[in-house]
C-alpha cells in the first residue's frame, strides 16, 4: 500500500488524536449496533438526498465509542472502534478507528433528543472489497482507506441510556491519497446506541 505525502501528514494528525492520555477522557461511553445496505452512489449524492440505488449487499457492525472531551453540553469529541462483517454481496471483515465530533444541542431536544455527528479515521478490510473493485464510480481499490461517518441519533427526551441511529458508513481513497484510489463505498445503515 502506497500513501502519498499528504496522506502521511493526515495519518500523523489522526494518530496524535488517538494518542490522547486517558486522564482527559470523560465518562460517557456507548455501544452501537447497526445494519446497512451497500450503495454505489457517491457520498455527496447520499447526503444531498438524491435518488440512491441500493445493492443486495449488507454490513452488520458493532462500535464501541468513548467521549474524550466535553467542551460544553452542546458538543463533544469521541473516539470509536468498529468491527464490521459484510455478507450477501461481499463476505469479509472490516475494522475502523475514527475520531468523531458530535453536536448534541437542538432547540427541539425537549421533544426529541437529537444529535448529529461526523467522523474521520481509517478503515481496513480483510480483503480488497469486491464491490469497491467492480464499482462504476471508483478508480482502483485497496484494503486500507480513509473512513468517514455521518450519523444522527434520536430518542425520547426522558430516555438517557439509548437512542436510535441512522448512519452513513463511508470508505474513501480521498481523491487518490490511498493507493491512488478514487472513490469509495457507502453503507446506509440504521441501528441502536446504548450509553453506559
């Protein structure tokens, strides 16, 4: 796997983020389970609610996250480790490590507790994903790619120990930074998050 100079700088910043001492960690942790379906559409099209074609390939994932900085009750930083299994159209394991920024203050939280999160990190697939390799929107494929998540959670305001989750699970070559891969893959998923 070849990583361009810009990719090495990006990787260094991510490793520093993950190397924060445990003494600065806050006490909020979560366990998230989600299942989703593969789409060959581009991430921008999905986020802009353009028509999306889903492929009969699925992912089931478990993710463990821990908040490491509460700047205020409105937002926080988290770190998350994921283990995912692809099935049906693909049959491989995937592990991801991601830093997440979560906004958790909305004017309607007294009616529906809502958060919005975006994360960035690394994704490693146990084999080159066949659907990424065959994708009509990609150039190239490799095991190690950038990982992005976009997530929103919803729960009744009186509930504090769980929430429903909608997440976009995205692997990307960052315009060729990872092994000259252009494009990536997306899983549109839903699940549940338990706080402890």
